[in-house]
C-alpha cells in the first residue's frame, strides 16, 4: 500500500497518509476540519539497498578464476604472433 501526501489549501497543514490504491482521496483536513485537502504528486521512495552483504550475496561474480586477486578481471592471454603455431612444410 502506498503512502500519499496531502496538503490543506485552507490552513496549510501537510501530512502523509498510508492508504490502499482503491481508497478515495481524503477530503477533510484533520486540523481545521474543512473539505480542502489536495493529494500531492510525489516522487516516491525509489529503490534503496540496505544491509551488509547485499553485494556479496546477490551481485558478486561467483567465478573467482576470472579475477587476478586485485578485484580486476584478468586479461585474456595474447596469442603469439610467431610461426611456431603454423604447420611445418615438408
């Protein structure tokens, strides 16, 4: 259930209300008792990552062979440009 933000146009009281999306917006201000509430558009909370070990348990690459020990990926071996890999002619 989302949290909605309200503002009273008469007295300026601003508050948040935890409501179901199916519920009608509130109309009466809890402070001045007037029918002058407006539901505000807010940016929302966004995605928040909290807790220790989140990275380790969810996103860390489990393949340790591709790491060089410094936290960097190991570079692939370069193929030699010499003629030792070519078949020998008879």
